[in-house]
C-alpha cells in the first residue's frame, strides 16, 4: 500500500530536494506540504497548505498520514532573534511532532545538526539538542534524526558566512580524515536522499544518523 507523506520546510535547501523525491518516487501516493507562502508548485500528488505556523493547531486534523518529514531550519540572523530562531527550530517541529503522535503517524524524520546537544553552551546546538530530546520522549513508533555537517548546495537566500565556510571547507576537505572526517561538508541532495530512503526502512524506535553515516543511506 502506498503511503502519505507530510513535509514541513519544503522550500529549504534539503526540503526542496526531498520534495522532488517525494513527488517523483513510487512510495507515496499523496504529499501534504505546509508552507508560509504559496510555492506555485503543482503536481497531481501534492496538497499544499499555506498556514500561519503560530496557529498550526487549526490545521491539526490535516496532519494525517504515514511519514512526517521536518526540514525546517533557519539562522538567528535571518530569524531576527534567539526567540524567533527557537520557534522555527524547536517549537514548530515539536508542535507537529505532537500532532503526528495524536493522529497516529508511524514515522517522524527530522533534519538536525552535527554537534546537537541540549547541554551545549552554543545556543544553536543547544536548541537542536533540545528538539531531539523532546522528540525522543514522545513515544512515536519511529523517530529518525539526521545530523549533517556543513551543507553544500545553492540556497534561495545568500548567506555570506555559510558561503565562505563552504569555500574553505571544500578547499581543505582532503585533510578531514580520522576524527575530523565527521566535519567534512556534505551535499544537500545526499541528505535529502538519505532521509527519503530511511523513511522506507522498518526501523522502530529512536535513531540518529550522523553525518559520516548519511552516505550509507544513499
């Protein structure tokens, strides 16, 4: 039986690649996407809902299916404050996770980050870690967390710091061996492909896929 996928964050770097896979693949007969602004994307399998994520409880009954994919992510600079950042990277993913549990979804897949740790003194990694820990406590049948390192790919918005990091990381990536290997940058489409393929496995419980292991799922 073909499945229904639900995706939030479909316009981002990984989310856009994942959306292509969801629509072109044979595993899903329906793809439900929740976005802030209409994307203009049209496909027979796609149902797109433009919503206010601060009022997502109004759309709770629409969050029904099999697999929930969360590719939400921002930066403090883009969000404007730590509070706004936390909404995107913590509040919204947890809210949708709650709805997924209440509506009987089988699997939740989330893009996190290398170094995510709820005890980290770095705000970004702390928030990512908090999100992981809260999802672990939900008791969903299957939760799969992907922790990629620096993402390579062309974003819709320009991020100078990230672009500079990509340049230097590419230049010196040949030095990233041994314990440094986990920091080697990774192409975003590989992360999306790994996320898609991981959703097709019958893995029960809570699982973390670190950056060095992502290519095993491609």
